[in-house]
C-alpha cells in the first residue's frame, strides 16, 4: 500500500513516518506535503491508498481536502491525525475512515491501517467475485454492495436511489432501508445503467426509472420516487431522462 502524509509540522511528519515504519512496514510513504494544496497535487500524482492528514493547518484546513476531488477520483482512504478532538464528528461526516489524536498511539495507528486493509482487500475481492459470478451466469439480479466491514447482496430491482456522498454512496431500497456503501457512485453506474433500468439523473444521483411514480417538470425537473424521495434532475440531462423514462413506461 502507498500513503501520503499531509501536515504542516515537520516534527509531526517525521514522527508519523517513523511510527508507520514500525507498525506497518509494508506501507510505503510515497510523499509528505506541508499543506493541503501540496497534498492535493501529491494525491493526483501518486494515487495513494491512504492519506494521513492533519486538520488544523494555515489557510486551507484538512477538513476541506475532499472538496478538491470529484467523487469518482477519491480512491483513497482518509485518516485524520490531529491534536484537536473537537474535529472528530466533522471528520467522520466527511467520510474519514478513522481519526487519530496526537501524540499517536501505535496500537490505534495499527488498528486504523488494518481497517483500511480489510476494506480494500475484503470489499474489493468480494465485489470482483460477485461480478464474475453474475457475468458467468448471465444473471444480474443481485449486486454486491461493499460495506465498511463486509458486503451485502441486494436485488437490483429493489434499489430506488443511489446518492453520492464523497467516497461513499447512500443506497435507498424499496423497503425503506438505507445502506451506506463504501464505494463512490461512479463505481456502480456502468453496471446498473447497462444491465438494469437505471439512469444518472444528476451528478449526485442514480435512480431506478421503474421506481419513479411522478415527474414534475417545474423548477428544472424533479423525480418523485415510490418512497417519496424527491430527486432533482440536472438541466443538461432532462431531455435524455424523459426519453429513457418514457421508454421504460411503455414496456
């Protein structure tokens, strides 16, 4: 695995790098950045698996890091390393996989890395196996949704809405259940739009066309789903959406 450290304190950079060498020798620190701007450039260049970022830095804070990436480009796990515990709630709202307080404890650092390993290895392998099995059987009735601690299989027809949430995706099912999936929305778009009646109605939404009960044309356009969720329609996708929806309705 490859990692990048973003911290404005030289001592903190060196300390974390040393600790990583002790608890995770298989992890390669490919770069160290002193601020978020440098960090963004480094992430785009090295494509790391993990980014360790401080929060309280001059100018742009670590909490703003994800704002510089499109959802499909966030293919790394984010671990915040900071001296301030009051940032914890906000950090997890921004989809950080873990949050470590300085001075960093070896045991907690090791647990955070194992959490990333489990998510990357288990989640990806399960998704690949499920996809291969579906292709072999020409059966795309179910889809594997990777979670933080495993994977869940759901009927694709039961999915009403998939909403982008940074590196995560919130899935709304017909039975009212919501699932937070540990992959960006882009990861599911091709499979669902090619195999089922799904449409990328908005940059942040993928919807099941068969689950739409009403289309409101005013205010740019809104799709009302069977569970009453209101999904905005992007202006540049409105015409293609109407054609796709009408095609589904006449089947």
